C-alpha cells in the first residue's frame, strides 16, 4: 500500500492510499471547521452547514445528490466533530470520479435555499430533542461543558435550540467564507484509487479557488467542575473526566493504554471489579480522547440510585490503585488491544481515508503504521504507573450525573478520595 500526497498552489492538500485487491474506494473532504471554530453566537452552525450541504447545489437538487451516488450502489454521508467536518462517499472503482465530483459539489456549491433551510432546521431540532431524551448522550455534553466552561471546546456540537432556530442563509454563507478555505481542506481517498488521476481532477475542481486566511482558534483550558441533574430515571448516568494529553503529545499513547487497562474491555479493572465481582452496573468503560491542544480521560457508568455511591467510590479507588500496582501483563494486554483495534479498523477504505486525513491535519504528513505501532510498543508499565499517579495526584476533575443522583458523592469528596 502506498501513501502519496500533493498540495495545490492554493493550499488544498490531497492524500491517497492505493489498497491492492480492492474494487471499491472511499473519497472525502475533511475541513478544519468544527464546533470549536464557532463563536458563541455561531454554536451549532458547523453541524447545520453539514446538513445543508446535502440540500442542493447549483448543479444538483437534494434528491439528485442522493441518487447520483445510490444509483451506482454507493454510500454518502458526513459528520461534524469538535475539530473537523467531513463529507465522504464509498463507491466502486469506476465511480471514483463521480464521487469526487459530488462531494466537491456539495462542499463548494451549496445554495442554502431558504425553504430547505427551514426543513433542515426542523430536522436538527428533532435531533437535539432526541439527544435531550437520551441520558447517556446528553450527560457527555454536560461533562464537556463543565470540563471546558465558557469555551468553544465545551459547547455542544449540535448547539442550543434557540441558536439553531435563528440561523439564516447569511449566517451559513458567512461561516463558509470564514472557515472553508482551501488551506483548511484535505481531500483524502483510499482503496482502488489512482493518485495522479485524483490530483488531476482536484486541480480542475479546486485550483481556481482563492486561498483565504482563517480565524485563529481559541486554546482549550481544562477547568473541571460538577453538574448533576436529578431526574426520576431508572439509572444514574455517571461520568468523570480528567485532562489527558493532546494528540501531538507523545504521552497520548500512555493515556490510551492506561484507559484501556482501566476500563477498555471485559478484562479491564473497572469491568471486573464493578460488574463481574460486585454487580454494581451493567455498563462501565474508560477512554482517552485527544484534540489538538488538550485531551480527556473519560469514565462512564450507569447504575441504580442505591448503588451510585459505592460505584463512584470504587471507580476512584481503582484509579488510585493503578498508580501502584498496574502490572506488566495488564499493560501488555492493553497494548495488544490498542494495536489490534488500530489494524483491524484500517481494513476498510473508509477507515483508511479517515486516518489519512486526520494524520495529515495533525502532522502535515502521514506517519507509517510501523511508526505508530512502535510508539505504542514503547509505552512501559512504569510510564502507565506514572500517568496513573498524575491522574490521582490532584488534576482538575469534571463530573456530570443524570438521574436519581441525590446520594452520589460530591466531586470534592471523590477527588479527595482519589488523592488520599
């Protein structure tokens, strides 16, 4: 497999990876424009814009966009995260030029028809309502808010209903002008693709677009805090977070291995202690996510009102214990899980294209898989214990609870127990 890159004069970056033996390909455009790129009055507009891209262009109606890809048996979709918006399609080899044409059309030429804006506004408001009715979704939004209060990084990606209800065509066009510069876009393709053919097509599509300066992004500052919403639900949804390394920090791999050993699978400490041995919960996990300049170690569990105090205390006890008795066997298992997850996840062209775009955005190059595997293998038991000690030693902490949480310990009590 060969990774090749090229940059147009206006700054648009192209990255491809040919995967021999495949008859399909994934093609997409990743834009450095997500939730953290919004001003307060724009909160939710990156996601709204992602929806509107499929609602008609200068050349295609909304139905024609869907039919163009589905008529050839393909799949088209998009998503918005806190740092990127992605538009991508999966098609057969012969239809790669079509996929690139459709994806570039919806990104570059949306018409923002007022009627379609109103239709999609209703769809997004329903999506917001669905999240509000899903406790194990909304509690993570609240956790993000208390971790990064009054910051773009702490706001929800969907935005509040009152903002979404007010966005206009001018607001959408303004955000495109601010954030959708060629220099902030990456065209990634993987599978049955020809690098030179994609570069030639991209030159014809994008070369005439003028590069524009982008607004700076506010740095993220992890602050921590507590939010609990008492509701008469069957379960308390409990989340805890500490700051973790960003994705340019080599310690990111240590954080991810620690999270895996702590709560990354059925053999992890939290799963074994909380669920298997004590029956305190059905679902419990830990994960370490990374952003450009910060990261979050997150723990989630759902349990009854009667069990929440014991579960919360057990969770911090296991976090504290990891600093002293994390074993080489646990670290080796977590490393193996991380490597297997990475390699298995890259067996599809869609996953490969995603990886190409993300790594190019981070490093302005695509490191070899062997380089990434080596960084995972370099993490020692001592590294994980040291990281666990930092987690237990007074880092600012965020906590969010939703449900019958009256008997849950306070954040102050849990952090004191963690550091004891």
